[in-house]
C-alpha cells in the first residue's frame, strides 16, 4: 500500500520510471494507468445525480454507490482502451502527445499488451457488474437497457471510430451530461427530470471544454495522423472561440434556472468562477505559443498540452462553485422551502 502515490495519482498524472513502477503496488499502477486524476469529473456527474435524487426524496444508498463505482470504472476502462487502441494503431508512438504529458503503460513498457488488456478486462467487467445491478434495481426496463447500451457503445467506440470522425467531442458531452447525470438520476429514482438534464448539460459543457482544449493542442499532429477531431476540421481559432462560448454559456443557463425554473438565487455563487475565467481568457484569445511560457507547468498534465490544462483548472473551479450552489439550493428546497 502506497498512500502517498495514491493521493498523487488522484491529483496529477505522475511521471514514473520503470524502476519506480516495479516497486509500486497494484492499486498505484492501476491509478496511473487509468489516469485517475481526471476521474473526479465523472464522480461529479454521479454526485449531481445523487444529490437531485436526495432532494426529490428518492435517494437510495446502494444504487447510488453502484452508480458512482460503475461510472468511474467505465471511465477508467475507456482510458485503458484508448491507450491500447491508439498504441495498436500506431498513434501513441513517435513522440505523440499522449506519451509526453504522462506515462503510457504500453509505450513506456510498463505493461505488456496482455497485462494491459487484463487491467482493462477486470475494470470493464466490474463496471458492467455495477450496470447489471442497476438494471436489476430497475426491473430490467427498456430505458435502463438503453442507458446501459448507449454507455457501452460510447465506451467501446469513442477512440475509434468516433474520435476519428469528429464525433468524439459530441460523445463526451452526451456521456457527462444526459447519460451520467440525467441517466444516473433515472436509474436511482425511476423517473426523468428536465431540470436534472439541464443541470447535466451545464456540467457537461465544462468537461467538453477540456477534451476540446486537448484536441486543439494536438491539432497539427492529429491532422498528420488523419484523426479528424472537431478542432482539426474547424481550425484552431474557431475552436478556441467555441471553447470560450462553452465557458460563457453556463452562466446564462444558471440565470435561466433561477428566473424560469425556480431555482434559488443561491445558485449565483457559481458566478464567483468568473474571476478564474477572466484570468484564462487572454490565453484563450491567442494561438498556442510555440514554446512553453516561463510560468506554465511542464509535464504531469502541463506542457506540451496548453489549452487542456487551462480548461481543466477552470472546469474544476466552475464545477466546485456550481456544485456548491446546487447543494445549497437542494438543502434549501428540502428543509426550508
């Protein structure tokens, strides 16, 4: 057991040598291989689903725990599969971005293909077991089947072909919004909610800015490798403005929730994230610099990625304030309104 490494792997993507890897425990290796630092975005989606189920007096502990574990394990499975597929197709080689901002289990020879597939197989089976439990909890109804099938399809086919045909960013939005938050609420409560779906869409916009930023960072090499992400098709400048739009739009949607949907003004706490938005806006308005700025972190989630770390830090700030506002609103409505 290596608790310091567990904590580190949950906050950044740590660099490790082969010798250090050999001394690590299995959990540490799994956390590094799955890029566990980004799994917090998935936990937030599951937390939103559970919070609204609690507010609406339909919360159930075991289904929510199964939802949290299932979604996190599914996300981890997708990261493992991404690395395997891109490595097998020759993408994650020749100094490609994925091998530069964090350890790549296959490219860095930390794991053999068989070991990597074993990690993936065990992880995806555990995720599927959680999904089957939730299916049983919902009496195997058709909508639960749809959610399980849609999740499995996007997990298996995100890397190829969806990412290659400009559908990767759309898939990310659908997964972290309607599927995780809206669908998560459904499998806990047995019903759908328009408000929860909108909340999910607001949160998913933040997650999508991260993948959008990452694909802007890789736009030149992806074009060379014929990976047709949306930034490759749209160009860097337009893609940067789309990212800005996805960061600004949630504030108007928050106002809509308060003015039209009857949410408490306490949700305005989200606007505290504007200070962070103002900090990063100058970077988003300019092309990616050709060299690492002196004040920009190098490695472990930093350079050579540029827009992705900026979007990730902003999303963490916005998501925290947004969750705080949603939590306060839920408490007010449950106990005082």
